[in-house]
């Protein structure tokens, strides 16, 4: 095979399918431990807390040791943590296990670094779009499997089969990386010291466009992650939905993202450029998070949650592509890891806050998210201007 890109995409699919399989279960699994809306949101946030450390640590190590051995080890360890999660005895232990799962799953910066290793800058947005498509395909398959396999009427035992299925997908990703995936980083980088994250932070801070892109990603991921955490609670309160309906909704959500990544990203980037596509994606996000409390029907909720993924898919693969294009090759792992870690930080601080807002009023998280995304629009417009200046327009 001339390019390992398809093999990388299979790795992404298996990894994200295992992660997303758990998502529709968490609001219902958390209530078995007596968790409030804040406690359920903390289950979501715990994964991202581990992700912060994982993205920074594994991205940095992959610059030195190579992408393949890191992916083999981390996905294998993630499989073990899923097994432990299936048998968690209480909320505190479940949260601790979710932190470990997040740490060993914090490898999307590694995968993006691998894509950058094998991709010329002029086609990086296209390949990051394929990354997003694989992500969304896994995101569509995982929740559907989880929602259909779960049986809340059996109590904790009714959640073990889907969680163990997530463990199987993570183990499959590890085995795939071991048997099939080639190494993409061929420099003798093991002879040099690991890149300094202080340097990576200074590098990001010295580039106005990079800094704004990371801030946009921070706010947008916070909004998207919070809606993931709140959706099951909100639809349960409004429509009496269970894991089945939520899982099938996430199937539609992932499918919408997949269609955008495969059919829309390339033409839109060619016509408008990455920066303007980011602006358009943010406006789609605003509509998607502002309308559910206004149009309070099951069909509208499915449609608008899918639209949320459309906006997310338009904005953030292009933000990642611009970050990558502005970053030297020898810092790809560390800077992309820093970018993913910043996304994870947003998933830590936002879901518990919006979970608390849900306890104040179930509709409050939606309007607060709309305000948050509105605040990102001026930054995105500035990115358009900076990009135009860079291209001499």
C-alpha cells in the first residue's frame, strides 16, 4: 500500500467507536449510583480530565518513540479500563476509571501527527477531513451499538454488555495497530530529547492565528461536549427517552457528520478556504444549540442534534488543519497534542457547569451554549483576516 492513511483511519474508527459507544449510556448508568445532573456531567468530564494529560504525554512521546508503538500500548490499556468500568461499584470509582480511560485514549494528537507525517501541506485539510469522516463513522456506529445492547431494566448488569463491547473495540484497535499499521515517523528522533511544551506554548502564543484557533476550538468543543452530556438528561425529562432513543439519535448525529466530512468539506474549503468554513460552521452551531428549547419536539431534537454535528464537522477539522499547517514538522506531535489537550480542558470545565445549569433549569444549558458560540464568531472573523493576509489577498 502506497500510503498508510487508510490504515490510520481504521484505527481512528475503532478507537472512537469504543469511546462513543459509552456516551448514550452515561446519563442512565450514572443514575444507578444516585448521581445528580452534575454527577452525570462529571462522568463525561472525567474522561476529558484524563485526556488532557494523555494528549500532552502521548503526543510528546510519539514525537520521540514513533506513532505506532504508542497506539498499540494505549489502545490496549484503554480496553482494560473499559472492563473495569463495567464493574464499577460506585460513582467515585466510575469517575476514577473514566479518568484512566481518558488518559489512555488521549491519542488523537498522535494520529493527527501521523497524518501530518505522510501529508503535504496543500492536501492536509482534505486528509484531516478524512480523519473527521472516520471519527464520525465511529461516532455513528458506537452509540447505536451501545443504545441497542443496553437494557436499563436489568440495573447495572444491563449496561455490562455494551461496555464490554467498547473494550472489544479498543482491543481491536490495539491488535490492528500491532499487526497492520506501519510506522509513519521515519526520522531518527529517538536520539534527541523530547520537545519542550514550554516552547510549544511560546510558539502558539507568538502566532496570532494559532492562538485564536485554539480559543475557537476551546469554546466550540465546550459547547459540543456539554450538549453530549446534557442531551440524554434533557430528552429523558422532556420525552421520557431511554438508552435506545438516545443511541439511535447519536447514530443520526454521526451519520450527519460523516456526510459533511465526505461530501462537503473538500468543496467548501476549495471555494471559501478553511477560515471562512470555520465561520460558517460556528453559525450552524448557534442555530443548533439555540432552537431545541424553542422547538420542543422529538423530531426537532434529533434534527438539531444532527445539525450540531454538522456545524462541529465544518468548523473543527478545518481549525485542526490550519493549526497543523502553521506548525513545523518536528513539533507536529507536541503542538497537535497541545491542541487536543486544550479541547479536553474545555470538556472538563464545561459539562459540569452545564450539568449544574440543567439542575437550575433544563433549558438553561442550551441558551448558555448559544452565547458561548456567539463569542467565538469575532475570533473566527479575525482568523479569516489573518489568513487572507498570509495568502496575500
